[in-house]
């Protein structure tokens, strides 16, 4: 299927590995010119080389910490008016709720809520001007099904979910869609780092396995497509049926 986005430009956050890289790879395979953003220059360079090998197109990349205003400014200087924005950040540490203090919450909110909200605010008007825009936020299964010790992941992403619910409907008439992708147990570095917590979740997945990054990236590419123009303000689970919800 031709997704109708060849030639578009995408800013993909947290793209040096894991889910962000999977989204960038899927978009690049559709002919999108991607700009990768991450904090590690070494990992970004390696990711750019892998993308060049798999797609034949070497992406641009920018080293930036998106939890800081200076980092967001650097990313937007590299691509100030993307057609596609994919926000994504590494998961916070897994900790018992009793151990969480103000510093933990501030860092988690800056990384997993404020960074995305500010990037959306900075890029959406240019999308409206072109009457085309696709924004996809990588959040988490935990916004629908809280998991013990992942409160630092759940709470900021619930804030982002609420923010998107309102903003997506305001910009919907202008050809701009905003959706959230909720990964479950996708086989990335993050899942391996969760150890026993991840193993317990995978054991409950109806499909009997973890998902692949490629499957997740394909879902992102679809939400960015011409065919998904009537999908907005949604929270799409990519979890193999793990989350037991009916609506």
C-alpha cells in the first residue's frame, strides 16, 4: 500500500534505538525524509548508518536533550516545520511509589509530558498552514493499564493523553491529526531492562510473545499516512491484546 507520504519531512524523537528508531525506519521506508533526535551522538550516528543501509537514504540527525528548552530549540532549528512529528522518550526508572520524591516527578514530567507538549505547540501552526500534519506520541500501555513500579511512566503520559484529547480536536478541521501509540511488550532495550516485570507481562500476552519493533513502526507509519486522515485524538494499543479493555 502506498501510504501517500513520500517526500514528507519528519522529526522523530528518541530515535537512536528502540521504538523511536522503529518509527523512523518505517517512515524512511515510505520515502519520508527523517531527522533523528536523541541525546547520544554515538548512537545517533550508528542509527543513521543503519537507516542508510536499510533504506538507501541517509537521515539527518541532531543531538539534543528534549527535556530542556535548549534541546528542543536545537531540534527545531534542524527541522523547524516538519510535516510529521513523532514524540518519544525513554522510560523512567522502575521504582516503588514510596521512593518517589519531587525530583523524580519533575524529571519525569519534563521528559514524558512537557517535551512533547512544547514540540506540538511549536510545530502545529505550520502544519495547519499547509493543511497537512501528522503528530504521533509514543506513550505507554500503562495509561490504560497501570503497572506496579511504573508510576513515573504512567502519570506524565496520562497528562499528555489529556492534553492531546483537547488539542487534537481543535486542529482536526485543519488537516492535522494527533494520535498516541501505546506500546505493550515490544522487544526493545527498555523491555529487557525491566527484567522480571517485563517477563511477567509477556507471559500474559494473548499472542504468546513480545511484539517486534517493526510491527510497532508499521503502526506509526499508518497513523502518519494519507489513509489515516480520519483518525485523530485516539490511543492505539500495540500490545498483542495484553490490555483487557473493551473500549
